[in-house]
C-alpha cells in the first residue's frame, strides 16, 4: 500500500523518472518525535487522535509497544478506532501488508516469501536458474546432486530474512527498517543470478581458459542480470509501491551481492553508498567479505549435504538464536555467544568435508575439465541471439544479459545432439563423458607454500610434466597429453574465525575475539588448501605408467608434496628425495626415542620396558 501523501508515478513516466521517485519515507520512524508521529497519523486519516498522542507524548520509539489496552487507557474508547490505529501503526514495521506465499522447501520446510520476491522469482531471468545445476559436473558423480541454483537462491533469500529479522527482534535499537529487511531478502534471492552453465565451472574454468586475462566473476554478472531483470519486467514502480526508495535501495542490494560498486570512492573506511556505516552489519548477511560466515554458506551446506548424502555438522538455527550486533572500532558487526565458537569451527569443518569428498572429487573435476574443453571447441559455432538481434557465443554471452538469459546447462545437450560437422570434436568429448571414457588421474600433490596460478602456468606445468621423464623410461608423452588442474579454497593462510567477534553472557554489548589456542589444541593449523592434479588423456596401460612416473619426477623437481601412491608407482624415484622420507622415519622412531633406554638393538627388552612403564603409570 502507498501512503496517501505519496503520489503514484504516472504510467507514461520514463525509466529515469521512476528510478528517482522520492516518497515520504517512514523508514526511520523510531527516530520520530511527537510532531512526526502526529504528522503520520494525519497522513493516514487519523488526525482526530492527534490531541491524545500529544498529551501522552508518544514518539516513534514507543509506537511498536502500543497495545489495544494502552489505547483504551489513553481514551480511545471505540474498539473499531483502536483497531484502525493499531493497523495503521503496524504498517511501519510489518514487511508486507499482503499475504505471503508459502513454499515447501526440502531443507527449510514451509517458508513464507514476500510478494515482491515472488514477482522477482516469476521472471524469465530468475526461472533460468532452474536449469543450472548447483554443483555442476558433480551431478555426474553423485546421482542425488540434481538440485539447481533456483532452489538454493530461494533458500538464501529466506535465511537472509530470518537473520535480519532475528537481529531486529533482539535489538530494536539497531533501527532496522522494513526496507532494510526487504533489500537484504532480495539480495539473498538474487545473489546467484549471474551463474553460467554448470555453475562454478563456467566462471572458474571455461571463461579463464577461453578469455584469459578477463577479470570476470559470476557476482559481476549477478549485478548486471539484476539490473536487467528489474528493467525488462518493469519492477521499479512495484518496488516503490512496496516502500522501497530508488535508486538507493537498488544500490544497496547490488552492494550486498558484489561489494562496493564504485571503486573510485576515496573513503576507504566506508566505501558503500547504499547504507551508512551505522548499518554496516547488514553487509555481513548475504556475502560476508570479512570471514565468510553468511547465509549463502548456511543454505548450500545444508542443501548440498542433503543431496550428496553427507552429514552436516553445522546448525544455522542455533546461530540465529545467539546472533546479535556489537560495535567494533566504530563499525557494527554480527557476533555470537562465546560458547558458540566450537560450532563455527564445525561449520568450516563441514566446508572442508564437502570440498574433499564432493566439490574436489577426482572424477568430478576431470568431467568438468572435459566439458570445458568441449565448450571451448564448440564456442565459435554456437550462436545465441541477444539484444537488438545481435548474435553471441558461449563465451561472449556474458557481454549481453538478454543473450546470457538463454545460456544454461542445456548447451551440453545442444552440442551432444547436434549434427553439424563443426561440432564433431566437441560432440565426441561429451559422448566420452556419458560413456565414462574419461581422462585418467595420474597423481595429486600440494605446494608447500601458496602458489598464484594462471592459465598460462597450468599450460607451462603440462609441458614440465611431459619433460620430467625419468631416464629409465622410453616412451615419450607430449604436453598436450596432460591436463593440469588447480583447485584452491579457503582464505589462504588466514583463520576466518580470527575475523569474527563474540560476546559474553555477562556483557553482551562488548565484542571480544577468541583465538584458536583458547578453544582446542586439536583444531586445524590451516584453513585453506591448494590441490594440483594431473590427468593423462592417453588411457592405455603403458602411457599411464609413463605418465605416473613423469608426475612423481615433476613433484620432486617442484618440491611439492609426495603423491600418496608415490612409493608404489615410482619406488625407484621417491628414495632420491630425502625430505620425503625424513619425516616418516622421525614419526616411526618417535616412540622409541622417548625412552633413552630403548634402542633398536634390544627390541624385546625395549618392548618389556614399555609395558612396565605403562603398568607403573
């Protein structure tokens, strides 16, 4: 409902004028004095009660606490009048006066969605997410991982509303407005609009390979797609009708998705324009740039674990019960109780399990690599019509949102079932995937220190692996026979919990930090990992034997960690690198070294000494 004091934009107004509609804002009603409160009653047609509100000195801060009993005591004797006043006042903080739509979600149960969010969901740009797999090629490994970006996005929009409304209920002094709540929900709903075919495969593998040097991420496309969605569906006026202030709220939504939009802002202490520093905590709900603890992860942890058949050890509902905002060095941040620190470590443990068991699955990673190769070969021959009738390829569709709207996982079937000769190479790769004729993994390793990896470096590594042929090998393999995959997740060497604050029961207003050594000695030393995998396109036994030995030799040359099966596939090579065996000997001998009386020469006596020692203890 629009306030009576607000003029509805004319239908013939152009887009620019709609975007700059200014309304009588009730956003910060809790800052009102008596005059502003009375003015609101007058605009709502309830001016006859002005005298009573002035006599009782009712300000905006007290409006949410007024009840029917209070109004009766104030002298409003008619039940109908009291209900009219309460209904009018509730419009100030209720997020919607319309009925909410109920979705039955397998993860969160029956959830209520605001009517404006439903209108966003019912657009072609959002419905596109039904056809993009949440886990990309992982579905070809885990039969249950068939869920899509569509349901994940709805889940994130719902959880974003849960968190911001929990903070509002617990701390009304934060002055969270219904516009804030709506914007946070929309940001959660639209944060993944920019994902391409097979999700992270598109922006993490395909675009870097075919457009090297292109600094493009799906968050950038999400912002562009959101603008496109709002414009082509005429949602500006609808947003204004729901109490949003344009263009400020649109800027706020996009900043939550992708961070600061204007990188030229010199004020590094507060680079955002959508909301002031007083509401800095709102930027930590959908995509938390400080520590990664946000509702996006909460949903995909729960949803991915459910569909993958993996146990989820993190309970976001418990976090909601303890979340509150504290001030830290002039900014307000979302904190939780000190006793919940272990649960947050469990959250990152769940993330590690998902990466290790699913996201970085060897077969899944090579399937996505093969799909990427097929897309690269098919790219010049796939035509997608965009705006003004222009045609775009799989890689150039990111430059036009109308074309990008038509780009989903269906491109896989489009290539697979094509009959044009130009797509024969790409078609053959996809057919090999379906028939499980995959490249073979010859080994996995990790660098000792963090390595910056580019597409050029991966190609150089493939050449190096091919050139790392041991002297006792006759067969020659070429660089094009190898595929090197690099996977990186986490916050490099940083512990994300170090960027999170807690509060104690005795003083919930004071934010504190809890270091890892204050929690447990058993927590991980590192919170990031780089994996380097090498695959061989030739799958005959002789070629694979050669490729594995080349890989082990390459790991020795690069000073990477020893492959897990290194002693089996290249027993003649691994002893040549001393530090690969020093640690093993130390671990095996550590128990013997603890007691100076125990020596290798007297194993029986040593065993007896150990038993006696344990018995005496």
